[in-house]
């Protein structure tokens, strides 16, 4: 889930929106409008619309605070956070690695529902302070505080459901991890619980729909379907991690990137090497030493008319600019680097010499082979 609209940074963490966010924003504002209209028609349409929009905005602010509490806790415990994305069903924090211990995982997950419950409590306390007279009069502020109070409690409650990747599921994973010492097994158990919760939501939603709840029922099913998918993906990922156990970069790297002289021109390279062999990765040498890597991506950037006059050394990615790993690097860590930097190839370098290349395509082959033999 990546942001498509960037909103800016809070505490150095990028905040963004996914397009699906607009769907829920419209849904929330229109349903708030209808609700306020029904309960307080005397306010007039202008006030009701303004109230619906500002209550909606405050709701998203409280959602963001929930997500920020996860992210800020994560960052203060050594887990970098790439960004927070708000989408149709809430928010996600993109953590760049897994928590180091079960206790960090537990408190990182618990921070979110605690924050939501605290916001809920604050809203209801403010309503109490405003006094029973104001509550009876049904002022717009009171209606707003009540709604925000209950919705934040609901948010805390929903997130505490023990199904991974909900916060409650993460806490469940942390507890199993702490008891058994096996993180991957804990992830698989908590993901199974998440799939079960997702299924229950789907069934419940369909029942509601046929019971006359209308769109609300479909919405519950949709949340269930999303949970089911996300939990299934987490389950598969935990399996992947197990397949990577004890495997190093040296085991999976390939040595079949052909070496070419840096003085060749691109025209020659494209027709005689790139198109003829279909390979996507070439090692460029200068005076017999490895100088860099060349993929179709770099060639694409160069105007076709200049191909005969541009050498491979001119366009290659020089070795010193590339992320590299030593051969003994665990494959899991190498993949983390490739994911974080969005790389398709990662050179494996030993004592300044190229030992091989890790490529996504080859890692996929490796996994396919293992899956075929079910090991
Ligand atoms: Zn959360």
C-alpha cells in the first residue's frame, strides 16, 4: 500500500494518501451529514455541512495520531519508518524491518489502540465538562465530541481483535513469539487467526446485507475480504522467510552476467549483446578490472541518435555508486536492501572483486524450485 498523494512530513515521517481514501472520506462526510440532519435539523444546512466536514477531518486526524503512535514508538526502538499511508480502511505504517524483540512488537502494536482510547476518553471528558445543559441543548460541538469519542473507542476496539495484521493480532503474535521464541511460527499462527477473523467478517457482512443493512453489510464484508487477503499474504511471507533460513547471497547469486569492455559503444551493445542474448545485466570492465553494471534501464535514458557515440563506461552505474553486499550476507538481509532501495540487481563483492550478482528474477526461480519440491 503506497501513498499516491504526499501530504508532507510529521516527525520526519512521510504522510500520504491512497486514492481509496477519498471513497471513505466522502462516505463519512455524507453519513455524518445525514445523521446530523436527522438529529439536529434546526441547525440549518450550512452549519450541518460544515460540522460534517470538520468532524470528518478530526476523525482522520485521530486516525493519523493512532498511526503516528505506532511509527514514533517503532522509530524510537530502532525501526525506521518509511511512510504512513491513509487508505479506505484506516492507516498503515511502512516499517523497514521487523522489531528486534517480542516486547517491542507488543508495545508498538498496543500504542495504537491506547492512543485511540485516550482520544475517545478525552472527547467524552470534554463533553462532560461542557455540561449537561449544553448536552440537552444539542449544540453542534457536543454532537461532534460525542461522535468522535465513540468512534475512537470503536477504532480501539476493532484494532484489538486478535487477527494479524490488526494491532490485536500483532500483540497475539508478540505473545506467541515471546512464549515459543519462534517469530515465524508466531506470525503464521497469528495470520491464521487473521484469516479466520476475515472470514467471519465476510459471513457477518453478507448476513447483515440480506438482513436489510444494505451498504453497511457490504462494507463489513469488504473489510473482512481485505483482512483475509492481508493475513494470507503475511502467512506466505512468514513461509518465505523460513525458505531463506541459512541461505546466503553467495548461494543464490549468479555468475552469468557477461563482462564487456567499457569502450564499446551503445549501438553495438544493443544490437549484438542486449537484443541478441535477452540478458538484462552486464558487467562493464575497464582495463580488465570491473568498473560497473549496465542494464537496459540505463540505455533507455540515452537518445537513440547518440548511441553510436556513447560508450558503455559513459552510461554504466559505477561500482562505487552501487549498493553491494559481501558473499556471506544472509539472503534475507540482501532482499531487505533490494526492497528498500528498489533494486533488481545487487552485486555481490568480495575484496573489491565482483563475485556474482543477486537478481530478483533468479531469486524467484530459486523459490519456485523449492516450492515445486515442497521444501
Ligand atoms: Zn494500529
